[in-house]
C-alpha cells in the first residue's frame, strides 16, 4: 500500500463500534496510512447494501449478516469476509414496564428459564382471551438479537414464528416504539436498552450474555474481492482496530472514550450511559442495577480473533429457524467468512477458542448439525 488510502466505512450508532470509532478519532488509522471516512447509518439493511455495491469499502456489521450475505440469504449473494471481531455480546432483552410487571407476577425474573416460562404463560393467556399477540423488536433477521430472542422464548415452550410477532426495527427507533406501546419488548445492542430504562419506559430483563455467554456480535466486514485485491489495506485496518480496542479497554481511558462516543456524529447519547455500558454496570430499572464484566467484550481474552467455528454456530441457528436449508457446500461457505488467517498475518498474540455457552440446551461442539438441531423441541430439523 503506497500513499494514504481513503477508506469509507459504514457504522451504526452502537457502543460496540467503539474500536472502529476510536481508531479513527485517535489517529490510529491515520498512523497506518489510512484516511478513514466514517459514515453513520441507522439501519443494517442500508449498511449491507452500501457495502455490497461498493459505496462502502468496509463496514461495522452484524456477524450473522456477513454470513447471510455470503450465502445469498435475504439478498443478492455478495461474498464477504470478516477478518476481525469488533465485539462479543453487548445486547440486552428489554421489556415494557407493563410486561415486566406481568412477568414478575407469574414468576421470579432472575434466570432466563424462569422468564421464558412466565412469558409462555402470558402468551397462552392472551391467546385464550382473544387478545393481540405480544410484539418484540429485533434489529435484523440475520442477527444475534433475533437468535437470542428466539432461543430464550423457545426454551419456555414458545414458538416465535407462531405464538407472537417478531418485527425488524433500526436500533435507534426501539425506545420510541416501546414508549408508544407498539412494542412489548426488544433485543438490541447498547446503549438503547439503557436509554429505555433511563426514559422510564422499559426494564432490562436479561443481558445478552445471560442467553449466550460469548456470542460473536459485530465484525468488520469487507467484500471478499477487496480483501483479495489489497491484503495490505486489510492488514492496516486490522492493526488500527486492534490499537483502538486496546485504547477502549484501558480503564484509564474510560472517561475519554465515553465522552468521545457520546458525540452526535458517533453514538450520540449521554456519556454516563456509555460509561455504564463499557463497565458492564447497567441500571436495569428505576432503582436497581446489575453488573457483568462480560456484558460487552471488545478485545479481552482474544475476542477480536475470528474463528470459523463461530460462523458454523451461526449457520446452525439459521438452520434451526428455517432461514436456509442444509448443504455441505453452504456450511463450508459459512465457515469461510471468518478469516483468522488474515488476523494472524496482521496481529501477533495468543488466542483461544471459547464456547458460545447458551444458557440451556446442548453445545454444537463436536456434534453434527442434524444431532444438534434434533435436540431442540422447537425449530427446524436437517
């Protein structure tokens, strides 16, 4: 790579874009010879489409969306690669204050299994009374938000395709729709569940890491052709992002990072909310807080290194929920999206594979797709 390369990168205003935003803002990208133009979007469909047609050179993207694009699911087939994870976890399931009161009247609301069973009772009661089904929002069909909601609901005996409504909304619009009563709950990335709590319209029921302990949430995605044509550009991007993530994860930089991300051109919410997200210490309702160091993982424990096994697990969720049919060719394509070889060529360091860690059900590890899917009472089979 010679001279300074101009790179257009799309992103959604979420805290899990922190490594990208800080790498650009603090000059780490410029030090790698990159002139990064950040373009703020509100919907994942916009980001995907602009990446696909070349309006963006790279994008902050949902990990399952990168797999779906490569497989041609829900859109034209555009092969993407993800040479680095931008975040593990970072989502939360929030419900309206009214629905939370109903759930609490049915059961303890501490564990996902308890709330899933309580929700199933409410769903059955509404059906018996002839009332409208509950409506939950998620950010995209090919997203960890969708899979977290579905996994949680199904463990309580709810068929998410038959028993209630799941609708797609851009992350910044979730709170407004919850306040208007158009949603009963949602699963979204930070900071929007916290915004709902602070607005007094929602309660955080579960952190995403209570559903899946270590879910591959966001990646930096590029078209496969771009990566093939300019591997030096990819390596420079990865080094800049790695430095940005290290800056974000340094406790001494917490105040500075929170203030930077709060700017309107980045995430655009109060710095104190962002600070709470980054420390995993969230207000879950008016006078109650909950802390989990794994609520949002940027780089610790080798989280940035992508692993094809993560894409294999994502493909299994797509199969379970009828988004695609199994073929060995599709399975191999899915695994090829996450590219640890490109990460390792750019960044030195130890790495280790970690289990996704769902709160219930079997692990995919060491099992074929058919056996894994057959172990669930709700969902499709191979």
